[in-house]
C-alpha cells in the first residue's frame, strides 16, 4: 500500500483506512455489488476507469486481476488518484478535498458534486467557499445513500488508527 500511496502522493494512512473499511484486509472479499478484493473495486465502474488510465483501453479488469492484492491496491490507489486529479483538483483546502475523495470512493464523484451543485465547476466553487467542517456536514447529510453518508466517518475513524 505504501508503494502505491507514494506513487500518487496519497497519505498511506488513507489507503490503509480504505482497505480496512472496504474489506477488513480480506483479499478474497466480494460484495453484493460485485466489488472485489482488498479495496473493493467494481470492475465495470472504477475498475474500467482505472484500466483505461493504466492501459489505454476501456475494458473492465478481470476478477483474476482484482483478487491479486498487489493489483487490487494498484487499482484502488489509482482510482483515488483519479478522483483527486479529475474531479476534485480544484478544491483548495486539503481537508475538504480529502473528504470529497473519501465520499466519492464509496458513492461516486458525481454524487459528491451534486451535494453542492449540479454543475461541476459551480460545485467546486461552492466547496471552496466552505470550511472543511461545513463540507463534512454537507456530505454527511446530503449524500443520497446512507452507506455513503456513514462511510466518511468509518474511513476517518480508521485513518486515526493508522
């Protein structure tokens, strides 16, 4: 995890906290939504976006790839990197940006941005005008699914343990 966290300039404790939250370190975990492995990568969504980024082809990675711990962590950390660089790079406050990345890892970047505005550029501007505490409050109450609202607290709690 440290190697890929370093590669993308991510906090290693964030990567470890997501692994703990997603799979409790079980490399064979499979969710009801067909999320696979340590970082619970859904092949047809995050997996496909990461595969295109890493290999230049828009195809979903196979389960055989995602069950390999090293490859799964590569895909998960690359997805965190893409969330930061493609969707949340314009968020100036590091804490606010990290909160959005955490929420998006579970609920998707579009769902995070829609909490603030339907337009991505406007959503980022609104986030930039808010304190991190207000961003946290908005995400904790405004995400569509309860799982996504609770996910932020689970990951933040696990970050403190690493």
